[in-house]
C-alpha cells in the first residue's frame, strides 16, 4: 500500500477528515473530531497508528512481530503501530484501518453515530 492509497482509504469512510495538528509531516485521520489513524505519510517505511481492541492488539503483535508493535507515543493497550511496507497483506492493513474507524465510531454519542449512518 502506497502513502496515497493509505490516505485515500482512510478518507473513504463517512465523515473522515485529514488534519495536521502536530506537524505537516504527520497526517491525522479523524471522524467527528476523534482520531482513528495517525501516519507519518512520507516516512520510509510507511507506518500508521491504529486503534485496536486490547486482546486483538496483543494477538496481532504476536502474529506479526516487528510489523505490528505497541502504538508509538500512544496508549499501548489500545493502539498499534503497523508497518505498511508490503510485508503485511494490503487486505489485512485495510481491515485494521476499518476496525480502528469502527471502534472510534462505536465510542461516539448515539446521535453522532446516527448522523454517520445517514451520511
């Protein structure tokens, strides 16, 4: 997955926006003001921080050592850093991004979730 494909996929979700609150090099993808992905888009290798269910986070780190690690500068229980350099299947990376988005949306107030469903 290229940086452009990562950006395009993150922005394909309802109400997803890209922001740069930390620096121009760090893309932050949000839904309703809540972060679901953070990436150093121009870094090599390409990496993205994604929210994850704590049990799944531990399992994924064990299954993909060195490619999925505890979230860099994030709550390590709920976030993973995923290396997107071609070693992980693109399908898995897309699933992890979608799971992150879904976890964030599930934590939104009911009214916000309903608005997203109608979008």
